[in-house]
C-alpha cells in the first residue's frame, strides 16, 4: 500500500477494498475529514481553543489527529484520562469536565497532570477542598434548552442565580475559580442558546471578579455544534456568526474555550454493513444486516439521529426494510425505504456515522461491534490502518 497517497475512503471501490481486507461490519474513520472538521470550526470560532470531547468517538487515531491539528482535549472519565495519558498528550492541553466525580477520578486526572475541573453543586465543590492549590474549577451553569435535540440542561449545571453562591463557597475553601462553563445541548437549529449563555456567563465572570472570587478568566462555551444528517445543516461559519459577535463583546482578558464532539467526528466516519439474509414480508423486501440498532446504529435510539443510508448498487427501486442482526424486534434501522433489490453479501453504507455510534454500540446477542478502520492518519497518508 502506498502510504504517501491520500485516499478517498468513502468511494465505492475503496469501501469494497477495505471490506475485502478487514471484513464486515466496519466503521471507516477518515482522519483527513477529522482534520478538516477541526479546521472548519477553528475558522468559524477564531481565537477559541477547541477541546475535542472524546465521548462521541474515543478512538486513539481521532485523538491523535486532533492533537496534531493543534487541538486540545475535553476528558470526562478515568478511561478517557487513561487514553490521553497512553497517547502521551500534554495534560496541560486537557480539562476534566464531568460535573460529578469519584475521588479516584479526580486523583487519576491530577496524577496525569490535569488541573482544571468542572463542578456544578456545593458537594462537588467541597470535594476539591482536599486539592486546594492543585486544582481549579469551572462552574457549570445550566440554561434550559428545549429546542436542542439532545438536551443536557436538566441533568447538569446550576441555575445562573446560584452560580455566584457556588463561586463564594469555592473561594471560602481556597479553591481557584477559573471561570464558568455551559453545554447548551446538541443539534440546536441556531446559536441563540449559545448567545444567551455567553451573555449570562459574561455577567457572572464580571461579578465574580468584582467579588474577588478567583482568577475568573475563562469562559467555556461547551459543545453542541451541529452537523447535517438527512438535511444539510447550516454551514458552521454561518451558525457561529452570532457566537462570534457575542464573544467579541467579552473583555480581552477572558480566554474562551469550547468542547466540540459531534462536529469533529460525525462526518468523518461511515458505517459499512453486509446483507446476511433477506425475506419478502408483506410486500417489502427485508434485508438483515450484520450491524444494527444494538451496534453502530445505536445512535438512532440514544442520540435520536437518523443516518442517511445507501447501497452500492443501482436498479428498480422497491419498498425495503433494513434490519439489524439480533433476534430483537426493535432492531430495525430503517423502514419504508426505496432500494434496488439487494443480494446476500451486498454492502449497505451509513453516512455521518462518526459520533455516538460505535461509542454506544453493544455486543448484544454476541454480534461483535464494527471493526474500526482508520485511513489518512497523517496528511498525505493512505495507509496506517
Ligand atoms: C458530550 C459532551 C460534549 C460534546 O458535545 P457535542 O454535542 O457532541 O459537541 C462536550 N462537553 C461535555 C461536558 C459533554 O458531556
């Protein structure tokens, strides 16, 4: 394999070649697309340090691609800390953002060298009394977000009205206050929630500074930057325009960071599954694939996503159903599809499948998770699987 040449891994010939080499089901991860997504968001949010949130696809190649592109990391669990440590990532470029942590999670992150943590309630702030002088906090504030497809505002974050009280508690205990953070939820139609949250947090930063409650120089605007699934999303630069305007009004000394997950990896991977069998039922062709709702398509349940699916064959379109391999009735990927008649062994491609797919897959019924195949690891690199 020529390792210097860039390949387009989402083209039919390459998909067939990779399945012939690595089997099925596959998740083909294109690091060139990871880098392109990272750069696009960097252009849309100039001056903002982007911490890739590992949760949507915690794969070493993605972490390395982000790091090589100049990115930072958002770690939330001990497993993610261990992955970053194993890859030799500079811990100074990592923050720990889980609002609820066990002592061992804090200790593991500190031992690695991460010093910035997130808290959103008094008990969590008190946990840091033991680490005063060694760790500083971002306080996570919650802004109700009913418009987001994935709303995080109920489970995490304190009310904006409680944030200063929390900051005062931290100051009394001698814990450094870095600033405030929020996550407005994922896949919102526009950036209105981001703007509302930025403005509220700017006021909190100013008040905390006036009250001498700590360094208060960081605003973390979270993740949630959208991608298109069935319909193309608004271009990221247009989506971020109101955010750029809101950030431009912040005092110069405020450092702004973000925690993008989905946007970085969603478009960077496709799922490839194989037809294991087929049957005609009630006027539809049912195709049973070797990947499904309990595997890479788990995001259709957990993440409320609908991945665009297609096949590598042309022909007369017939009403069709794509089902997963398990014996469970809910394991159906898509119904009321129009597809050419497929044969056993044909490939089915799911697009936009990098985020919250493989990461949430299970091995229910002993069907293994898709094999991850990484291409274009380095700029100009075709191999490196
Ligand atoms: C999941 C998560 C993210 C990433 O969110 P996206 O919507 O995928 O961008 C960022 N920060 C925190 C704290 C998260 O839990």
